């Protein structure tokens, strides 16, 4: 079984973020500019903080690629932190006799206190730096590699914001990826212009109040082959793996596939998708309420997942907290932060879904080269007509 996995390393204000991808098939034309484009998209969105004005993320491919194509060896990626020089003393690797002032006040809603309890840290900087959503830049870089591999199979992954606070878009899930052509031009990456304006107003009001807002984004994968996943074991179900991938993104508190929670309030006749046959297309469905996954297996229809992001936990008008050691009640520690990062989280969601789907499709079809993988998927698709 061919496996695709990745690891990231690095701190929010450290020298760089690093990622290593193992199991990427040889022969994939890997475009660094396309990775940079996704990194830039991650920094989009109305409501972002000052950090996005400092960083201009670019990838450096350090290994696993020669003459523009993957070799089958591990692919190493690096994304430098441009802000690192101003933090060189605080984030020094070497032992020092003059450490920076420790952070002792945990922020409600962050990993600060649980992380200190886990690792025994008396300086929360050790937790803050790695728990930061800055790590998702490395994940987006890995996801951009997965996206390019999926493209070789005829699959594309897109996203859009469907809600921020109580402002909600009314557009249906697009039937094709072409509908997303201009989504990045919208300040909220929203396909509903009226809803986008309402979202911006809500974010502005929250910012003036020193507060933050969360929301919901939708990720859609078009052209993914059927027959990927399994019902044989729970951890092999594709829906379970997609949910885990999205829940691994900081601040995600809810995930649904297809109709999701709405299905619980409807009769079965309005939930399940009738099966149809076409001489041109073979088996299909009359609708896609299941979101492209039935019984833990992809159906060949667009895979539709949504994730709910909680409001960012760092508030400019901070909540109360307790200082480590003295236990005195104080205002929570404040790091520079965004008012809303749902548009960026949607791009991270694309990466998470792409990485999940690439892992699953390689486990299903194998192939040490991109050409072998594509041929195996094409052969499988052709054989479905014999059922």
C-alpha cells in the first residue's frame, strides 16, 4: 500500500517553518509558484491582523525535486518567517543567561494553559509558538503539493466562506469548480456579494469592540474518483478521515459532510440520493445530499464538507485569566491577532482536504509514479461500467 504523509516543524516567530512530505509519487511536475499562490491566498481576507502585512510567504523546495519534477524521494519545503529577526533573542535556540520575560498569563480559548499542564512549561511562550495557527502555512504548502497531484487525476479542490457571525450566504454549493474563478477577489472569499458586505460590517463592529468573530466555510472537491475509502473499519471511512483532517485545523469546532446536521431534521426521502444510470456517464445520483460520500466511500460526485470555526481567542478587550504561580486574577495575555480569519481558514481547509484525499487515493490505487497512479485510476473508472 502506497502511503502519503507529511510532518511540519517550526515556531510562529522562529526562523522558518519546515515540512517533509513522504510518499509523493515520482514524475509530478511541481510548480513552486503554485505553492506560493496558495500561501498568498492563505493571507487573504478582511479582518486579518498586522502579521499579514509583515509576512510575504514564499516556499523554498529543499529536496525531492529535480528539473521541476518529483523524484520519489521525500520532498522538503521551507517557508521563512520574515519577522524572525526581531524575535531572535526571544526565540534563540542556544542556552542564554538573559532570557526574555516569560509569559505567565494564559489566554482563554487557546492551548496556553492545557499546553503548560501537558509539558510542565512555566513560560507560556513555549506553547504559544507552536500552537499558533502560523503552522498552517507549512500545511498549506504541503496541501499545494497534494493539490497538484490531484490535478493530475482530474480533481480540483476549492472553498468559499458561507457564514461569518450571523451573516450567512444564500448561494448553493456550485456544481462546478468554474464558479470559484473570482472568489479570491472578494474580501471575504464569499460567493454572495450581499452576504460579504454584511460580513464585513459585522467584522468591523467586532473589531471596534475589541472582540472577534468566527464562521463557516465550505470545501468542495470536484472530479474525485468513486470507490475510495471503506466501510470495513471505522478509521478507514472517508468521511471520518475528512472530519479528522478538518478538526486538526486550529479553532475548528464542527464539521459536516453533505447535508450534515440538517439531515437529522428531514425525512429520509429528502436526505438520500436516488441512483441513476446514464449510457454516457454510467452510475450516478440524482442529487448530492450525501456530499459525495456514502457508507464511508466516495461516490464520484463532488465531495462537500463544511467546517465551523470558533472566534479567535485573542481579544483586544481581553477576558479574565489567572497568572501562573501567583494565581491572581488578571486580564488575559494579548498577542497581536486577527479579528476574523475564516477566509484564511477556508484555504487551510482546502489543503487539509487535498492532503486527506491524496492519502486515501494512493492507499486505494498505489503507484510509485504519477503516471502509474493516473493509469490505475483511469482503468478503475473504465471498469465501473461492467457492474
